[in-house]
């Protein structure tokens, strides 16, 4: 298959009606969520790049850069929390409760592979 054929096949899965997408993008809250999630992805990539350069290229780990990228991640997470309406404290508490349900004693591979997703979701949604 050449590139032209590939593009022709690929666009068959394209969304034909974009108006609902534009409507959803017209929401201020959605824009803030999008901004936050794009920023989280970007900063996560920058953090991973620092680790990659250490592991694959032998560069010293730049702890100052790691601290900076972590701070940037916190900023974007705070933006997301505000846009969605949750607090760090509530999220911390629910995440620990979820982990305690998943790993009653401590981490095990068995527990990691046999999760009760309904129970975890209930903890997170209460």
C-alpha cells in the first residue's frame, strides 16, 4: 500500500460531523480541562526526557530540572482540580482508600492482576 492509498483508507474513519465537537469546545470548563491535560502531558514528557537522557545517554540526572518539571505538573494538576471541582486533600484520601482496597496488606502481583474495579470506582466516586 502506498502513502496515497493509506491516507484514503485512514480518512474513512474520520469524524464527518464536527459541530458537536465545536459545541463541546465552546465550554469554558472544557477548555480549562483541555489546557490542564495538555500541560500534564507536555510536562510529563519533559520529565521522562530527563530520565531518558540519564538512562540511555549517561547524562547526570538534573535534579533541579526534575524539581522544576514536578512543580509544573503540580501547577497543571491544580488547574485541572479547580476546573473539575476536586481538592488535593479529597483526592489524596480517596486514592489511599482505593490502594488499601486493592492491596489490603501490601503490594502483591496477585492483587495487582485481580483488581475489583467496581469496588475501586465506588471508593473514588463517594
